[in-house]
């Protein structure tokens, strides 16, 4: 048992060996990070083209007029991971390189981290949790390995230019949103450890997350700024 069920069309068959490898690595990465198995088996659906993926999202999210950005090639809830076939990326996607296996693997792991989070959370679809996008996306960015040295450098330069967010809701926004959210999650990992991050997966509000940490919003932002600029929580 892999922990997932894989569904795809005949046209997507050439890319399936790479996808299976990515799923295996990502699944193991998520379980290793949290020290626990996925609570449930999930389904991975590979869509051969942008149109079929968009139609699936529109129906799943009850958004009949939804028009995804070109960089959107995957999404995950608590039980389903939907992905655009890698073979279609060159023509039907942007900001992705179908030949960059490292980034493909981290992208898949990012979505698998969302699945794990959704299976633990009392709000598995993350409905009305936009104000804690910094945590939802930050955890997935950290776990998946997407918090690269380049992104860390970008966040540090962003802070030095006077752009450090003044509210948690501002973290998951702007051109450095992955680096910002990921570095905040890394800050929490350094100070509190992965067990605390696992506990926080069950919180659905900003107040609940802060209560876990025993911090006020301003204090967390100050600690995070120190972490970004010095690599340490405390000066």
C-alpha cells in the first residue's frame, strides 16, 4: 500500500514513472517531518490538459466561473491531489520547468503536505482560513523543501529594504510569499520543534495558533524578523 491511489488517462502514461517517484519521495518526506503516517489513503488525479483540470476544480470548488492562473498546476484537499500532466506544462503552464525534477518533486511534496494537514485539521478543506494562509502555506513550503537558499536570501533583502510584514495576514502575499511564509514556519520549527508544528495543524484560527505558542502577534513578528536577519530567534 503506497498510501495513495493514482488515477490518470492513457495519454499521461509516459510521465507516470516520474510522478510515482515524486509521490513516493514526497509521501515519505511528509511522514518523516511529522513523525507520523498519513491518517488516510488519498487519491492522486493526473489531468491531461488545462481544460480538464480547470473543469475539475470548478466542480469541486463550486466555482463555475473560476479561471486559474497559468502557474497553477496542482491543488490538494484532504483526500485528493489534482495535478496537470507534466507533459502539458510547456504549453499550458508558466513558471514551471518540466525538466527540473527537483522542483517537480518539491511541488508534489508541497501538495502532499497540504493533504496531511487537511487530514489532521478539523477544517479539512481550509474553508475561511485565509487569515492563516501564512501557516498553511508556510508549513507546506518548509516540509517540501521549497524554502531554498535563494528564497531565504530574497526574504532577508526584502526585510532590509523595510518591507517586513507588520501583520501576520500580510505574510502570505506579494512576490516573496513562499519565502516569507516558509521562513516563518522555519522560525517556529527552530524555537518550538516539529512536535509543536504538528499540534498547530489542528488549529484553524490565528488566535488558536498564537495560543499554542503563548505569544502575541507582535512578539512573533519580532522573533521572526530576528530569525530572518540573524538566523537566530534571540539577539
